[in-house]
C-alpha cells in the first residue's frame, strides 16, 4: 500500500509541477468545467453531467461486477449464499 500511495503522490506532484503548479492546474480545471458535478442537463450527448455519470456509472458497474464471468463463477462455486458474501 505504501508503494502505491508513494507512486500516486509522485505522479501527482510531478504532473502538477510540469503543468505549472497547483494554481495553474486548478484554473485549467475550472475553465474546462471539470468540477461542475451538479450539472443536471438531461442532454445525453454532454460528457459529464449528473445523469450521464450516475446512469452510465451504474451500467459500467453492472458490466464489471454484475455480469463478469469470473465474478459469476466465484459465486456459483460457493457452498451457500453466506459463503459467497464472505
């Protein structure tokens, strides 16, 4: 875990440094509307709105964990539902 956190921090610090500092990164984020998470525009063609993230995220999550072959095989191979939950 320590190696992963240190790698993450290294990338974060180096990336911010090369982009011109934290303030420059923050200005770029605000200018590009990357932090507007409460955008309730129902247009499905917009990239990041509340609806596209929540509905699209649900289908992505279902694809990864709900119908993934390895997950289903693990659940089927268990003795009971309790054993599968563990």
